[in-house]
C-alpha cells in the first residue's frame, strides 16, 4: 500500500473506531465517511462491507487473544490460563456494543470477513480448555464451540444495561461451572463485586 493510501486507511480506521465506540456495531457507515471528510465510495474502497470494517477494528484484539493463549499455556496453571483467557475474551468482545452477535454468526459463515479471525481465536481457547480437561480441572463434557458460546453470552451481558451490574458475578458462576474445583467467588464472582453483590443476593432472596 502506498504511503498516501496507508495514511488515508489509518485515518478512516481511527474515525471508524471512534464512531463504532459511540454507536456500536450498527454504526452508520455514511456517518463514518462524513466525519472522516471523504465520500462513501472512498470508505467502500477500503472497506467493502461493514464486516470488513469491523474485522479491521477487531483484528488487533483478536490477534492479541490468540497470542495470549499461547503465552498462558507456558506461564500459568491450566485452570488460571483458561479463566484469564476467558476474561480477556469477554473484555475484547465488549469493546464495541453489538459485536457479539456478529462474531457468533461469523464463526459459521465462511464468507464472513470475521470468520478466519474468529475461528483462530476459538482454536486458541479450545487448546486451553483441552489442557485443563487433560489435567482434570475442567469439565469434560464441553468443547471449544461451547466455550466460545459461553464467552459470547458473557460478553453479551455487558451490552444489557439492566444486567451489566451482575456481569462480574455471572462470570464467576459460569467460570466455576466450567472448572471442576473452584467456587464462583474464586474466579470473579461476589468477591469481585464487594458490597454490591451482597445487595443483589439479598434482593434475590
């Protein structure tokens, strides 16, 4: 890519990141082009589809998750590695509102611009799950697809204002259900929420 083309691409991507952060995955492409000071056709030349644009925005985070999985394999216990990666996945997926649904669809759609990066990321998580299962610290009746689905569901909670206050607690519940020897308070449940969790628990009872 020529230097001027790269500059235009980087500028469009920076503007798109700001707009998608504000508006979510359904952000107006026309608004992105307007804020970038270019025509819609110029935006489409760089990013022919909405998914192509989102893939460019998410690629760095996805690549980091894949790299982190490899690092966790050698630097953490098998259960800690799995939980840490799961938490990082959720944080990445929550960066842009509404992206979880696209990720879930892309994993099955080989034509999607997000497909390859989602498949690679799922494979990274699957390796951590398999390692944990081999040591007997993760339940044996789930696979990488299940893990990806559970991670997506946890990320979806962050998009729901009424449920967001319970997201950390529910992360602990799900993570402790995946592991075979940890309570939810050990993996980010009530202990992470402090007094707020006690209020929710009292309300539930």
